[in-house]
C-alpha cells in the first residue's frame, strides 16, 4: 500500500466539513431535499479521520499529496495546501525529530517529497524526474521567498523557460504592472516537444509505439513501478499500526490517539490572491 491524500481535506480547518458536504452532494449527484442523500453525504465526511490525516502526514505515514482527478480535488492548489498542512502541524505539534534549533529542514524535506520525488517513484519515472539530482530532467520552479508555494517567478521545463511573470508589454522595462503569467519559449512550437516527456512501458518502447504513433515529445520508459514499497518513499516511510474505531471514527497510530484542532487561519491564502 502506497498511501496518498487528495488535497481537499488538506489541512483540517473550521470550514472543511461544511465545504465538503456541498462538494460531495454535487460530485455524487445527490439531492439535498432527500434526507437519505444528506445522511449518506454526512456519513462520508468524518472530522476524526480528517484530523488524523494531518498528523499522519506529519509523521511520514502518508507519503504523497495530489489532486483528485474527477471529483473534489483542486489541481492548482496541491503545493499551497501541502505547505499549509506543514505550517499547521508545526504550530500544533512543534519541531520534528531531526530538525535543529531555528530551522525546519527535515519537515520541509518531508513535505516537498510528498509532491515531487515520491509520486515519481510510485509511477516508475523517478530516474527521469522528481528531484534535482544530476542527470535528471531540469524541470524547475523558481520562487521569490515571500511567495514560495503560492506564485512562482519562473517555471522551467527541460531547462528552458516555459512560463514566467511579465509586466506591461508596452513598458520599456520589465517591472510595470499589471504583472501576468505568460507562456515563454518552452511552451511554443517545437520547444514544447523538446522539453516534455511522454512516458510509456518498456513493452511499448520495444514495439516501436512512439514511431508508429508519430510521438514528438521525448520518450521516457517507466521502470520498477510494480515493485515499489512504502519503505522506498523518501522521508515518508513510517509504518504505524493504524486502528480506526468503526463507531467513533477515532484513529490511533501505534496505540496513540491522533487528534488535532481545526485551524482558524491559514497562511498562503486569500491575501496573496487579491491581484
């Protein structure tokens, strides 16, 4: 089992339950005027397990965070919600073992691995992408520290600039506002194919599928995804004995009750999206 979270419940806040009731009703085509539909929706949303999810991420028991592909996930908020969870856990649980005085280096490595190297390992593509190790594809995101996890300054694909912040196109210097994200060289023409991958199986590569289909992107071969174990996942390999009470939904890990209060305020939220 390779545990992962989708991001709607990240992190547990005072609005999470109410928000999810509406989302679940819509996603499952339920009718709010039918009592049985409302009861079904409410049975799927459990404060106790959502709170435990925060802590299981902080312990490294849950190894990845992603968006949901078809229901309530928000693909544009994976990174933001990951770091909001990290911030909430630091405030509620304090430093992690391994963090020195005055820094959160280990917690930062644990959380960044949840949406970079660990999904790459799980999908069998970590030999090409997922980290900035020598020899891997140069897919990089550059941030101004004040906007880390919220609004990147520069996005590179395969070492080429794919998107960046640009000021007024009529300005004589690059800084006049309004500032917008605009596609750059790696997003246009043949550069798009030269800086991106299509991942296929070894069998498809051996059968000449890229040539038969006329694929233009770089071809990557998936390796080892059938043999991945929880212990292979970086900084997130904790294997607790988890118990969930079927009546109260309380969660215990190695006999310890997992509960945390919902957050009232989150960082990296509305104030960064006023413009």
